[in-house]
C-alpha cells in the first residue's frame, strides 16, 4: 500500500471541543483498485429496439 500514491478513504469527520477536528477512517484502499471495481459493477446496457421519445 505504501507504493501507491492515491487512496480512497471511507470515514467521517468528528469535532471535539478540546481536541478539535479529527478524521475517523473506517476503510482505506488503493484508488485504482476502487475505480476498477466500480467500472466492473457499471455495465453498459444496450437500448431496447423500441424507444420512445418525449413529445
């Protein structure tokens, strides 16, 4: 993971009056891996033969 320069962080920001802001990370992964997985999940569907146009 240290050879990678871009990461995707899944988490939230919390604010404590004494400590200020902090980022609580639930998951961290390589950005390229996350983009490849998202691309695999997104499939292009062909248009149906009969299409309707507005109007």
